[in-house]
């Protein structure tokens, strides 16, 4: 069923976007069949939001330039040059083909392009095998990691808590819990650090660095509503986990228990990340606050609000964002 709205003299069907709308479904309901020009200005929508409208245009046959650029007719309060430039950037790439090898076409303006979200799906590699390693359904993550975590919890419990009197490495239940919690806390700091300083590093105009950035995180900002690219594929995650575990093994006591805690933290983070994109939390709940907080990171403050499962480290490192209070509850 169509859900048409009007903007700049054009009609857009946003039906498939309703549940993904960061502002909820209920905030859009009264605008069915009406103009959204005023409300988009009133609620401070980003350039990315205006840019994304082109993905929902009902009839663009009269709005295409000779070189394929989608022409827009923005209102006077909006920078038409800025929006048209984003559209021109978009027209340089062929979305029907793998994107990774085309990024040189937008490399001087990569940061602007990657933070202008679209409501599409993308392909990275022409190789089906390589491509299969870049996406995964959310449920495969717990299917893969939960048995591993349970195995580690049980074997470490038997080895260090339930061992015989002759056991030299025996620890109490409280000590066991401490090492698990230690791993969870270390993961939470690693989650923030990776997101801020690795996933959001500035690749400059280097095509190679841009490709690496787009592969590890940029694509998530470009296609933030693609449900197959919001959790980490298990095989690459296993490789990264193995590398990260090396210093834990070398420097810390009871490393396997600590790594187990880290895996619990990681799995919690990945599930929360998927849920804050596609779930429908109720107002007043922790996940409702995190969903709005993460939406702010995607569409307003790309250089802040890095916490996904927690805001704690944003407060510590002064990247916390106060999300605008609303007079009503959002529904998705």
C-alpha cells in the first residue's frame, strides 16, 4: 500500500521506509498525501535525508538530466547546490555493479558521499565468495557464537572452579565472575575505540584507504537500512577475535575466561546494534534511548555518539550527544 508524500513539487512513496524512519512511524502518519516541506525544515533534517528522497520518488521520468543526474527543486531555505552536488556524486557510480572498484570516482569527496545515506542495497565484490563474507542475517551471529561461549563458560568453570584440591589454578565463584566481567568491560572500551578511531578514521583521498574504510564501516553509513550488513559476519569476526586475543593470552591471567567475557560483550553489542536499527523499543526503555542515540550518530553527528550498547565511554571521552527531547513517544 502506497504512502505518498509531497516535497518540492514531486511525489514520493515512503511506504517501505516507514519502520526505518528514525523519527518513528507515528510522526509520519498525519502527512500521508500531504506536503512534508515545512515539517522537514521544522525538525532539522540533514542533507542526507533530502538526498535519500530520490530513492522513493514515484515518477522521475521528467527529472533526469542528460548525464543521468537526478535534478531536484529545493525550496529557498535549502541549499539546492549542495543537494544537486550530492546527486551528481551519486550519478558517478553504477549501483548495479560492485561498488568497491568504483570508489575512485568519488574519492575527492568520499566523506560527503559516504555520509549521505541511501535506501538501497549494495554489492561490494564481483566474486560471490568474497561477497558472501561481507553480509549475514542477524540470527547467524548468535547461532555461531552462543555454542562457543557456552563451551568456554563450561570448560573454564570445570577447570578452574570445580577442579580437585590438587588444582593449582583453582578460583572461587566470585573470582570467576570477576574475570568474566573484566572481559565484558574491556570489550565495551574496545567497542568504543574501534568505532571511533578505526571505523571512523579519515582515509583522505587515498583510493586504497577509502576502499578499506568503506569495506569495514563506510558501507554501513551509506546503506544504514540494509539488514544484512548490520552485524559482523562470523568468519571475519572469528579471525579478528583470534588476533585480539593474542595480547590477552600473553599479558593477563586466566585469559580464556576474560576472552569469554569479551565474547559475551561482543555478542550483546552486535544484537543491540541490529535491534536499534530494526527493532521497535518502547519509550522509557534503555533500547529506546539507544535507538534514538544511534540514529543521531548516523544522521546528525557522524563524529560523536560512538557508543552503541552504552553511552558510558562517550561521557568519558567527551563525545556524548544530548538527543533532542520530544513531546510524544516514537513508534517504529
